[in-house]
C-alpha cells in the first residue's frame, strides 16, 4: 500500500505483530538531516483523546502503546513528516475499519450544491492544460475515493479513469461507470494527459515514489493537478504549551507527510517538472468574478499547496 522499505525494523505490540515502521530519512528527498518539532506518546492524552473521539472508539490504543508520535522537519526540502508510521497491514485497518466508510459516503451523498459546483469548476480547469475535444483527453484520478470528481470529469466528456486502494470505494466508483484501474500499471506509461491527485500524498509512506509513478503515467507535456494540505502556521501551533492533536495537516497516523510550497517545488524540480500558473479564475464560487476569486487566484500562484505540474516534453539531458 505505502511502498514501505522492507528493511526497516518495525515496532511491535504485545502480540509481536508489526504495527509501526520508522522513517529515518525524509520520504521526499532522502536527507537524514532533520529537526524534531514534537515528540510524545500516541497514548498521551494530548494525542489519545483526539484519536478516540475522531475514530469513535474504533482505534485500539493498546496497539499504539510502545510508539511515539514524532514530527520531524527535513532541513533540505522542508517537509514535515511523522517518523513512526503504521505498516501497510495496519494502515489498511485504519482506512477500512477505523474510519466509518458509510458515514464518509453519506457525507458525500448529502453534500450541498456548492460542493458539486466546486468539483465542476476544478474539472473545467482541465481545458487550460489539455485543450481539445474532451473525449480525446485521457484523465486519471489517483486516490479517487468514492469517485465524485471522476464522475464530474466524465460528465464533462473526458475519458476518465480512477485508481483507489479501498475495495469498497472502487466498487462504488465502478458502479457509477468510472473505469477503475486495479493498479498503476507501468504498461500504461505515457497514457494520460491529465492526472488529478487531491489529498493523497499526505497519506502515503513514499510520496516521492508516488510522484515517480504519476510521472511515468503522464504523457510528455501532460499535467498533474496536485493538492495537499498546507503546512501554514503548523510549526507555531506545535510550540504552544497547550497543543493537542486535531484533524489538520499533521493529523496523527493519517497525515504522515506535511507539505509546503517549497517541498512541492523540490518534488517538481527533481523530476524535471515545471510549476505552471493556476487556471484563471479558479474555483469560481459565483456567477461573476469578485474580490474573493482574485484572492484565491493570487494565493494559488504564490503560497498554495494546490499546484499544477507539467511534465517536460523532452527528458533532461545529462551533462
């Protein structure tokens, strides 16, 4: 699931079942130079009370007893990452058992029209990067969840495919007519014009490896629409003496990577990808273009961790 290093020494619970692995290097750039921003036990009340409440008592805290919630910041690329993360097997339990799947689906089904309007506006932005007849443009939604963005792309006429690790979510998406990929098949190299990847890289053990997979699937000149939670002022919040865990960019166990725009620039430059300007206007919320829309546009061009990355037409020549 996460592309974890099998040479890592896992932490175990009392039943000798591996629960955690430790990332001693930055999962984006590989640097071992880091500073620890926070370290406390998962069972400390500042973390445990959030986990019990957020997962509605479904999380087995006894399995987390021997490990700490540690946030390191890479001194090379500025990524903030959780050092101790769940193994693939336990990560699957998190997403398939501890998270209430039915509640998640019901939340999407009961969303108001603004949610779907936002999806429509995002999909409308594809035309800037992949002009032409939509039926000739191949789009891939990686980490598609229940498939609502992919379904919106289909409604706009794009040849839409989706990839999702959760079997339940994949089955639901397929029932809505979405072409579901069972894996990121390297035989599909260069097959897609546009890849949408929203709220995914913060969850995976090897975000650099995931970017490499997306790059391989993208045609030369194609674009990745990448959206991850922003570090923002998280370091300031972590220094507060009354800090407690919450559902934010460093959500314990789930948001194991926390990005800044600097980190995303690094991801792009190392793969010879170019940050391109945000669509204008983007995420239009009303029928007319207003001050709020302008603010969102300027934010997307300067500080946002919602970025568009274009693959080079020709591979970089080595000197």
